[in-house]
């Protein structure tokens, strides 16, 4: 596919990567040329964003519904919607087949989060890497805001992931944690969030990126499978 790369979109991606150097787009930018990527829970135009940033990636999307996708699905090399109960099983079909797995705010929606973690780790080839983001445990005590700041603002959330349990599960699955941020607070965005917090509080809603950064809403992990020996 000959992908158009609108200048405004490219500039936005550059800005996001700069402001969130451990975020999803920064992770995608770090991947080797032609990497096969499995995006687990790929709503909110993730196929489009990934392929505009990195047209060389082979992008596989998996989700339980077409959530805020618009025309984004045409960017995916493969895309599949499965029943929520079958989600971990669908990931297992990719066992040993991809160079990277992305799971951005998907784990907290899963019926079987432990099974999903195991399946994502197993999908990686030797040397493959994982991006995982989910609400931090402290978010259950955050203020209530439109756009989700308190964990329970989103009624599709099931159970707040335990940081220690997630890390333990990844290690048990053979992954090493290369970047581990229990509460991710990128400095520039957090500073913006602090300055804009009165406006966010008065409006009762998040200011995109900045409010999450101020509170450290996201837990973020970059992990990797060791290279095969010999």
C-alpha cells in the first residue's frame, strides 16, 4: 500500500515521541526495519498511527470490536476481531511469529489478563520486544475526571492490574524488563499538567497527555525476549 503521510500527522507524531520518550510511538520508532508487530487491543486509530510513523512495519491488529477506527483499518496488513472470551486464544495463534507486541491500555479490559500476558510473551520471536501500558494501581484513588483519571471512570475496566504481579508474570514467561515505570511522568508533559491542573479541575476533564503525566496514571513496561543461544 502506498501510504500518504500528511505533514500535520507526521509533525504530531514527532511531537508525541519527543514528549513521551517511553510511550507507544517511541517504542514503534525503535523497532528494526520491517518488524512484524502484533497490536493487541488496537482501537483509536492505532493501525493508521503505526503505519504512518513506520510504513515499513508489518502490522497485525487484534481486538474485540472496531473501536474508534474510522478508515484506520485499511492501514493494517492483517486485522481480526474476536470474542472477548477468545482473546487470549487468538493471541496464541501468533506464537513465535512476531518481532514486537504492543498492548496499550488493553490489559485492564481483559477477561483473562494472566492468559493474555502469557500469550503475548509467547508470540515473540527470540530477541522480540513488548510494549505494555495500563493504569497504575494508585489510579483507584485519583480524582474523577471525564476522559478517565480515576480507574473507575471507565466502566469497561475490569480489575486494576497489579504491578508486581504483571512484572512477575512477564519474568516467569522468560522476558526481561528493559524499561519499567510504575507511574510514568514524562517531565515536560507533567510540568504542563501542573500548570494546567486548575483548568482541568474546573472543567472536570483530562487535558490530553498532560493530566495523565501529572498524576502518573500509566504504568509502562518495555520488555524483551532474550536472543536464542548458539
